[in-house]
């Protein structure tokens, strides 16, 4: 029948081809996850492609049913790819940073100034332990070894430094 459609654009042969394959394509597409309306649209589009490209059908390469079902399957795959690309979640690293508002920039610089002042007001031995722990991410045991202090002294100085900072910076968020 495809040969008749290809050679003489035989509408009657195409009508028989359509009547035979369209319901089967719809069922095939529904089994592959398409809803009934979408499956019918794909089936009709596949049959329209068969009408237009019947001259490209080669019976030596594949059976007519294989060729027609492949057309329908490819239509479905192409639609899924388009939808997946259209609705892809953006990677957070691809998103632009939110602009920093002037008042937020001011607050940030003011907070940084206050933290630096509070750190400067700490006794040197407390500030050193705090910096090694929080800014250099060293464990208490490593700080103890580096500074040649007992572990208990490191922990006490760190606790005192944090308490002073909380007291000084208590109103910061």
C-alpha cells in the first residue's frame, strides 16, 4: 500500500493504511506514556509523514509496520526531548547573583567593621585561639600543639573569646 501511495498518491490506499495503522499507533504511543489526545496527535502526525515521505520507504530495509512505528516513536522521543529542554531546572550556579541593595551593602560593611573592632578588643591570646579555630578551621588539639598550650587552656580561651564577642555583638543578627 505504501508503494501505491508513493507512486501514484493513491488516496484510497492511504485511507486503508491510515485505518489500519492509526489506532495501532495510538495504542502503542499510549503504552509508551502519552495520554490519549497526545497519542492521537502523534499517530496522525506520523501518518501525515507517511503520506509525504512514502517515496522514501524501502521495503528491502524494513517492513512497512516497522517503518511507520519508527516514525511515530521518533516523534514521541523528539517531543520528550523538546519538553525536557524547555522545562529544565536551571543549575543554581548558572543563575545570576541577586543584586546587593545599597542598604544591605551598608549593613554588611557596618557589621564587618563591628566584628573587626570586637576582635581587636579581645586579649591577644584569646584572639589568636579564636582565629586559628574559626578562620583557619583547626581542631582544638592542633591549636594546642601549634601554640604549645594545654588543651584545656585552648578550650578556655576559646570559650572566653566567644562569650566576649557575644556580649559585644549581641544585637547583630
